[in-house]
């Protein structure tokens, strides 16, 4: 995890200028950068991920060289994934490759030092997946688990608990603010929120999380309708699931997209 509060504007502008030959665009970009201070990129800005990717190009190139240098035929012992300032490096934990951990860590710090950005030490850590540890990346929790059926080790990635909590908190706020509104209006407001959240997390091992969210939303909708009638309970006999998702058109697209995995390289 890199802290982009320390990005040097002149270095970033030099990198962008290698790709863009337009004075007006460069002037506008400079205004956007300086508006957030003497250094750093705007937090939450729509262009910030793109600028971060440009700024860390040399880091990607270094990691690509590390992959190729340590490659053994079709197998790679170093893999990485990065989006903006979030970076994960995976190293094959075989005893004879133990030196890679220290080497990659050292080279990363060297590249970051050249770019004059600091590593966020509080959010950066080394984990051992073989010991049951996990890590978070782009809203998912990643772990290594053994499948129950064939006892094969496989990666498991699920939505982070705090992401689910944030979703329910946002939905709860809608239910609270529109408590006196018709249920159709509430459904119109929460459906886009649910659709966007589910579409993002509809990969990996999200089924259990989706079931929890679906059950929670359905109960909130039932309670909303019961309150409008000044009644208690959830109206299980009054409104069927078919009516909720068919007639009321409550969002019901909780499907995980399973992709056929190709032969993966060791990493």
C-alpha cells in the first residue's frame, strides 16, 4: 500500500508529458494537482487512479522483470496485481525461493524511493497463506482453503465484512429516511444500490454473503410494508417471495459469475 499524499507533482507531470503533447491539457492537469496542495494527488478524484498508474509504471516494469528472471518454463514464482496505489505481490513459498521475499521487498522500496513516495506501513504487511493467513485487496478477502470434496488447495475470495456492513448501513439509511413512503418508492431507490454492489462482488466465493444480504433486504421490505399497515411481524403469509420479486420487482440478481479457470501457473 503506497501513500499518494507524497507524490511529487513535477515527477508526475513529466511522466504524463511523455504521453500527452497538449499544453491545455497539461495546464488543466497542473491546476487539478495544485488544488489539492503542493504534493499528492486528489483523494477520491476521478483521474487519481489513472495518475497513480502512470506514476508507478517503473514499479510494474521492475516486477515484470522479476517474473521473467525467476520464471521456470511455464511456471512463475512471482506474480503481482496492482490497481492505483493498491499492490499485492505473490511469491511461491517453496523453501529454495525464500530469498525472493527479501529481494522483492528490497527492490520495491528502492523503486518507491526513486519516485519519492512512502509505503503506508500500517496497511502494508507480509502474510503466509499456507499458515491460514489472508489479505484484503479491492474489497475482497483472499485466503487459501482446502476444498471439502477433493481436498485440493484453492484460493478463496469473499467480500470483506466491512464492505457488506457499509452496504447495509447505506440501505438502512434509505429505509429510515423513506419510512413513510410507498414500498415501490423504496424499491426504486435500493435496487440500483444493490445491483451495483452485487455486480462488483459477483465473482469468487460470494454466494454466502449474497444470501445474507438478500435475506436482510427482504426482511426490511416486509417490515416496511407491515409498518405501513401498523402491524408487527414480517407478513410471511401475506406476501410471497414470488410477489416480492415478480410484482414488486425487488432486485433479485444475486448470481455469482463462475469462470472456467485455465491452467494457472504456480505463484
